[in-house]
């Protein structure tokens, strides 16, 4: 559901309200419809839809116009707080690629003449530099357990963000069988199914974990290259440095250990990478503050919505 402050042209798959028979503050009505949650009236299992008659049958409390205006004004204030916090997070997301370019220049043009290095020359020395998750025959569905050693899946690899929630689990015995697929802090996990090419750096409190079938684990020599530099480069500027084919939603259509190892990337001096990493750390702290502020703004808005329309 959306609110439009100006003229617009609704398409034929939408309903819209532009006036009412009784005196009504349309902004109040918008918030009332949000609280009413008309999506719950969908009866189609295939294509979601709203029947006009079902919407018309809904009954709502209808206070006098001054009370509507007061409630709408309060909710507008809370809604602006939500919008401000969202905008702040959007600004952070646009700042980081700009900061990368300022420090390193366009990776395709490489204006500072950094050495171009093949990724396989940057692999960790102590373990496999790149590893695909175990084949399905090595890790079957019935071997997952409710709690145990984490198995990181596509659900744990968000856009440049690693999340622990939503992983699968195996027993310690199964982990020992698949120890070659272990994941450690600072490893890079790359999705090779769904949103192919999405990357995140492992940051976990679990001492042991492994990767799922649809994940590639990349372990870099952190004395040569910082994982945060590689992930930033490949998240924001992969088309500028790689010839990997990309498809819908700007995702790779194919990803393999071989194609990763063969990539050539500009490698800035290590102190410059460290400067970028320090900047990223500062920005992530700011992002965490803004996320918490947004969470509180969302909670405030929901509470006001309940107070205004709960009865």
C-alpha cells in the first residue's frame, strides 16, 4: 500500500481512494488501511489478489474529523522518523562505493597503476584457497539435526553481510567427516545458487562450522589482501574487473572455483587496504546505530498505529 502526495496514474491492477462520501482525512484513512492489513483477505493460492467486495465489507471505527487529523498528524511524525532513518542507511550504502573509488580509483582503469594479480596467487597458504561445498551425496537432508555444528547456506550470505541466523546443523561426527569444508572467521562465503556471486565475510562465534553444497569458501592470504577489500571490489565493481557473465538482478549466472582463481584484480598496497578496512569498520558502527534507530522508529510507529486504531 502506498500514499501519493501528488497526481498519479494507478495501473489497472490497483485500487485507489481519492475522496470519500463522509468527511474524512485521507491521510488518516491511509494509516487505518495499513492497520487493517487488507493482504490478509487474499484467497488465491497462486496469484495474490484483493476482491473489492471483501474490502468493502470491512468495518472500521470512524471518529470525527478533528480526531482523525490529530491521529494522522502524530502518525505522520513517526512515519517521518522512519523515512529519515531509512534515508540515512541509503546514504551509507551510496557513500561506501564512492569512498572505495576515492581511495583506489576505478578498478577497470586502475589509474594508480596497482599491480594486477591473479586471485589464485592470493590464496591462503595453510588450507585450500577455494573450496566448493560438499556434493549432495556427501551431506543428505536426513543428516541435518536441530542443533549442533552450523552449516552455512545461502540464507547466511546477505549482500555484503554475514548472518548466523537461519543456518542448518550437523552432528560433531558428521563435521569430522566433512572437516575439509570447514569455514573460519575471515573466510569469504560466495553463493553459487540463487543470487549467484553474493559474498560475505564469516564472522561467527562458533569455533567449528562447514559450508553447504551451494556455497564456495574463499580463503585468502591476509598478509597480502584483506578480505574486506576483495568483497567490496567484487560486490560493487565486479563488472569493471571480471568477465563473469551477469544476469537478472545483477547476479552472476555462473560461479566456479576455477573462474574465481583465474580472475585478475588490482592489488593496492597493504597500508591502503588497511585504511579502507578502518573506514569500513567506522561506517559499520554508524550503520549499526542507524539500524537500531530505525528499529526504534518502526516500533514507535507500530505502537502509535495500535493506539490509534486498536479499538
